[in-house]
C-alpha cells in the first residue's frame, strides 16, 4: 500500500534507514559485496563465451521486501499449484483421467517431447515427482500476482537466495536488528530432510543422499557444490557412479556405497545413456532400471518437464481445478497457443505488443519481446512463427510493478520477478519464506535472466 | 590440491634463496639459477625456451609461464580447479582461502614481475599459503579427508627436500668440509634457506656448519618439519589413522613403513657410506611409488 509520500508501507523502515545513509558509503558497500561474491566463488558460466569463463551475477543491495500477508497468500497459491502439478504428473503417467475427461487435448501430451514413455505405469517413491519447484512470479499491482513459469524440472538459483542473505547480513547487520526478516538459512537442512523423506521404501536406516552434477563447466556448478556442502551430502558426477547389485552406488575411498536419493542436476536426456541419449557421458548407464525397480529416488523425477512446458502452462488453472476442486489462487498470464489458428492469427497481427516464447525454451533464449523488437526482428520472427506455430506461445506484456535499485544516481525503479522455492515430500509442501528476486538492470527492460544481463537482490519476507 | 599449494610454496622458497644469491654473489648467479631449475625438474622445459640461465628468464619461467606446468601460476590455477572439484570435501573457510589465493596471485602475476617487486610477490605467496594451511588446520574435521590432505602435503615435502639435497649433494659430502672449509659456504646457506631452516639450524645444531651436520639435519632430524624423517613419520601416522578408520590395511601402509625405516635409527655416516646421491635417488623413487600406490589403494583414479 502506498502512503502519501509514495513509499510502500513494507518499505517504510528500510526507507528510514536508507535516507540516513551516505551514497558514497553505499557505493563502497556495493563494491564490497562484489568482492565478497568473488571470494566465495559465486560465479556462473555463460555458454558460448570463451573469454568470460566465470562471471558474477550483479547484486543490488536494496532488498526486495514482501509483507507477511502478501507472502501468506503467495505461499498458499504455490502450495496449491505444486500439489496440483504432482497430481497431474501422477495421473498423466498412469490413468490419464484428465485426458479422458477432455480437460486437456490428448495431442498436447502425445506430441510432447518431455513426456517420457519410460515413466508410464510407474509411481516414484512417495508418489512425489517434483521434489523441488521454483515458481516464477511477477506482480502487476497491489494484489495481483501472476505465475510466469512453474520450473518443475531442476530449478536453479536457490544458492543466490542463501548467499544474497549472507552478504546482506555481513554488510548491513544493523538493518536486521531494526527490521524483522524471516530466516531462509534452514533451506539446506529442510532440503535434505525433504529428500530423505522421499527415499525408496526398501531403504532402511538413514538414507544416503547425493547430488549429481554435470561437472565444473556447467553454468550452475557453484550451486551444485554449494548445496552439497551445505546439506552435508556428496557431490558426484556420472563417472563416479555405477550399478552395483541392483543399486546405484558411488565410488568412495572405501569402495562403492549405495545411494538412496539422487538429487540430479542433469537433464532427463542425459540421465541414462541406455534409455535416453546414448552419447551422454554425464549420466549413469542403467539408472532407469534401478529406478523402475524401486531402488533409488531421482529428484526431480524424470519426465516432469511435461508439466512446465509453456503450452501445458496455459492449462494449469484447469489442472488445478480438476485435481483440487478449487479455483487457482495465483493467476496465470493470458496465453495464446499459436498451435490454434485463431491464436496464431491474433499473435501475428499484434506481434509488436506481445512476448512470444518457445514452448520448450528456457533461460530467455529464443524469445521475442515485441515492444522492444525492431521492425526487422518482428518480420523475421513472424516467418518463424508461421513455419512452426506449434513451437510457440504468445503472452501480453504485463505492466510489471517496479522496485527500487541502487544506482550511481541514487534509487531508480526496475522490473523484477520472484522465484520462491517449494520442497515436496510425503510429509507435505515446505516453502522457504523468501526466494530469488531477479532484476532487469537496464531501465525499462523486462528481461531478468542472468544469461541476458539481469541481476539479483535479497528477498525479505517480513515477520508480522 | 594441497600438493599443488605446497609446491607453489616450495617454488617460492627456492626462488627466494636463488634470488638472494643472485643479488649478493653475482658471479655465482647463473649456476645457482641452474640448480634451482634442476631442483624443480624443469630443466628440459626451460632449456627448450631459453639459452641462458638469466635471472629475468628464470624468475618469469618459475612464477608465471603458462608453458611451465609447475610455475606458480599454473600450480595455483590447478589447485583452485581442484578445490572447486572437491568443494564439498573442504570447509568454506578452506575453499575461500584457496579462492582468494588464486584471485590474488592471478592478479599480481598478470604481468612480468620486476626484480624490485620480487620480494613482495614472494612474501604474498608464502602468506597466502600460510592462510590456506591455517584454514585447513583450524576448520577441517579430522576425518579421512583431512588425513589424505596431510599425506599429500608431506609426500610433496619429501620430494622437495630430497630434490634440494640431491642437486647439492656434492657440497654436503664430508670431503667438502675439509677442502672448502669455509664457514660461509654459499651452497650450504642456500640449501638451508630453501627449506626455511637457516635460522633453525643455528638453534638446533651445535656442531656448526659442516656438510654432514647439514645433511643430518635435513634428513634425520625429526624436529625439522621439512626433514625427510619428519615427513615420513607424518605420512605413516596419517595413513595409520585411515587404516584404523577403514579397518583395513593396504599395500601403501607397508610402503610407507619401509620409507620411514630408511631414516629411523640411522646414522648419517652410514648414509654417506651407502652413497648420498644413490640414497636420495632411491628415496625419490620410493616416494613417487608410494604416491601412486595410495591413489590405487584408495581409488583416487578410476
């Protein structure tokens, strides 16, 4: 809520503190934060840029503040969505009631590359498919939250949620005694507990958890090693693993040791060269057989991509209603499926006002932001659209709300999104109060992806 | 990874000792640099690039030449890559100290180091190495991981000290003390300085500068943390911890015991009788084999 001086009530205490600060001191702090990130090694690799092997994501020192009541609503909405998506995945790989009921066109699943036939008639341990979900949310007005994407495969960015907070605590300890912010630091502990709760029924004793990484050249390697370290579990690569007596086991200095829960940060296609991409050196040959025999939990389950595909996304409100009997709490952005002739026609004639995305794309690659595109880009994209309409969806550009960032000239408004992280286990859904706030650092820009020059902020959820 | 950092530190020490000679006795400089390069087993690579053992070349080659896999820059890069790879085995303090070392050294070694700046640069290298060691000792759980780190560090140290002795073994022979007889024998001083023991020697050894006394100090004195016997003891005791923790004895344990036996209850005179050079050569061989055997016994390579 804005008051007369134009300051949202959630930012009031922060603003009081901020107005007492000296800009030069803050600029110094900004540099200090960068040095801290470098020292901790929080870097990411950009694909296809040889000279910039490791880069820092720019960090903005003004936190994004969410009130307790806003958060409560968000968390409820995410909880509902995540449960529905799990129910949907179980259904789609088993009885397919939702297709029989005609809520979803059969074609949408049958022709979906992310749908894995290997998962048919199989229930993963605890019936959990999406152990970790990162829901991308934007805000357009006081009480208007929209979900942009559900990220049900292997959402990344949680290390920034944790490290951004650590950095803020180190740089501005006084702020945290002034403003009561909910804690995020339990995430690694909760993640481990949640993963352990999903261990196969056959596992007795404390389950052994490990993180599977594609290796140090992966763009999110820092996060993989960070999470393993924070959870106190092993970080492994495909070549460390093999099948021993019907179980997946990792190489240790004392021989092979069975893994019960594998939190994999390797895509489906590379997971098992015997089942999927035969050229993959990142996966474990035979892991899918162990999985189907019920001897290991893979988090997230293979084939969850079918739920965060952008065409399926447009049906999520229907999916929620079908499985929970409730209306969706969080809104979906209106989506034109270009596979439908009317929608394609509409998209083509309104291209300069729409955002067009590839159905299976991610990371902000291959998308068109109509209002920011040149005439030539628009006409080139129109050709692509006409050639493969099934490949695209279009959405109106939302008039996103802004939050302040710190610039050389003081505070300035920028567009942001928010990715809270939800953990799913048979014990329930656990959502950490906070998340990754990504910010478009260029004035007016709507693209927040780190691969496209976006930055991050700490996200504060206030106590009551 | 710790072997890499240990190597960087050893190289820095040798550079420091060499630099001192080059400054104070310019006539001996070339042969001194040559022996530094030989000690670091870098002769072939160096001579492929340069014709003379000129200070500028040697310093640059050892500090920052990317063609030299043992240059401090190469080794620090390798150590940091390695640390990233085994990130979860390290505490965040150890990781950050390694990362910071890498950041600092890649920065100061970006351009050729001028001779006037060399002492500062070498001091930074040693300081960073101390920082990593401090983080290791102060924060790591005393599990097998820590023990393997210690084993690696001490294998690297034996290798280093043994090489230093080997390159100058002739100056240590009893004969030299009669022929040369100079108390300020340059060779001896560099030798001690290269293992940071020139001051310790004066405190620990009473019978003064003679070749055999120095050889005895570097090989058989278990008070000196870079002597061959001290390092072998460390390897044996750390491996014993692993043996106990795993409840299993492997081939490498016997090899380590044998290595230590070479130094236990030995008189330096019997080593001279055996031939110092032959003795050191076989120690170098045994140490390398021990390293391979540990990798094999504990599956460090696939």
